[in-house]
């Protein structure tokens, strides 16, 4: 099947955390964007296979597969935003539902969509990083809401187990900085970042975490 076939990609995502290693490995390969003919499925068509994002997943899908689903959906959405003929009323409605669902699971779970594993947390942070790059009205509204979550951003910038997640959130923080209120969010956020840098320097001057926190500070400035 071509990579743009929404049915094949959905099956791969659904099986991406199968108990059988060989099945899981094959399924994970099926959602890696190829270098040749990298066209993704239509976001609108692919979303119809999943669920109404307002009501949650209707089929039995574990948390790791959900992380893959969110990550893949965000890539499809960004792709379609580059093609004006794909941005119709149906696309807008489905993408609104997707953003609403993403917002709801972030509100319900400080642990990134209930992610019990570093893998799923990374996938959801990939999704956020992609979505926040889009310049669409309802996504801009989402940015304003996330920009108020200063402590939430600081928590994920200090993730203890994954430099990839910290890097993602340094990018997320820089994308949200223009939407932060200077007095209630941006200044307190920068002060807290500087404190984290100082704390890390006391432990070790050579630290991946220190580099990422410093990078977030620099990107915002």
C-alpha cells in the first residue's frame, strides 16, 4: 500500500504496541515517513477512521498507540495546511475536534495524555511541537491557553529521563512565548528558567539538561 493509504497507516498505528514483538516492529516501520514518495494520508480522511476526537477513542487502543496516533495525526494536519485545496469546512471542523481532544487530555493528565512511558510522552510532545507551528485561528486559541501553563512547561523542560522531550519542550516554550502575558507568565517563566540554570550549574557545568534549559531561554529571548 502507498504511504498515503489511510487504512494501512491506521492498522500500523493500532498494532504499534502489539504484544508480539515481530508484529510491533513491523507496525512501527509502517508509520515511519519514507524518504521516497513521503506523501501522508489526508488528515480529514485519516481522522474519520479514528474517532470523533471530542468523545475520545471508540476502539480499544492502548496508551502507546494513542501517542503514535496523535503524533501521526499532527503530521497529516501540517502537511494538508500546505495545500489550500484541502482546507475546506470539513478539514477545519475535524482539526478543531482534534485540537479540542488534545486540549482535554492535557487538562485531565499532567503526565501528557496519561503517558505511563517515556516513549508515549515523547510522541505527545512531538504532536504538540508540530501542532503549535500551524498558523490557524483555532490553533492560535490553543496557544493562548497553553501559554498560561507556566509550571507545566517548566516541569517538562526538566524531564529527568529524556533529552528529546526536554528539547521538544524548549521548542514548544519558544513557540508559546509570544502568547505569554509579560507580567503573569513570560517574566515569571524566564526567572524560573534562570533559577533552573543556576541550580544545574551548581551540580555540573557540563549537562544536557542545562543546555536544553539554556536553549529554551535563548529561543524565547
